C-alpha cells in the first residue's frame, strides 16, 4: 500500500515555493462529503501556510468525482487560476461503477491539465473501504489534500520558472 509507513500531511516546506502570487482553484466532489470536506480543509490549510492568500483560493463544488474534469475545465475557462486541485473520494462497491468513475476522472483531469497547460492535480481517493478513506483524509495516514495542494504549488512554481 502506497501510504503504508508514510504520512500524507508531511512535507519539507523548504521545497515549496512562496504562493503569495499564486491563484489556486479547488473543485470538490459533494459525493462522500464526509471525506472530501476533510481533504478540502487540508488543502486550504496547506495553501494558506505557504503564502497563498485566502482570496486567491477559489472553491467550487461538483456533484461527484466523475464531474471533476468538467468542473476543473470551468475553473480554467471562467477564472484566472494558475492551477487546480480536484478533490474526490470513490469507495469500491459491488459493481464496476468504481472502475468507470476512477478512470473517467483520472483521464479527464489529465486531459484538462494538458489542454490548458496548467497543473491539474488529482486528489481523488480510490479506496476499498470507508475506513481507508478516513485514514487518508485526516486520519492515521495524514491528509491527501495537503499532499495534493503542495504538489499543485510546486507545479505552479515549476511552470513560472519556465516563463
């Protein structure tokens, strides 16, 4: 398991660019909101801790994880964000719906990032159980929202180094 013996909330602040001039969008799935709202909380805290101004964090909600790619696309088309963190949680059920939602969200977010040439970070938990999702959204494995917000900031900083 990728998170075994690793805390998703831990990072070295020395490697994170100052976000004072960054504008970050966050799109959040309403499905499994007990998980996604915890991921959002972690992401926002990490952005604020690293200099992103509160008014430069734009949060919008989508009905589910499958809708996150279009929500991210809307974020790029209607705001001037430098990057987007897409937050969702899909928990394995008895059907293949899990596979379709996860693949659609993953490929869709990749396509949006490439289309707009901006960091579009996948912060979608794809767990077998609710407990695994709890453990990765502020539980014993930390908060994936923090990890993804930091990844977004690093990618925005990387892009700005090329401009």
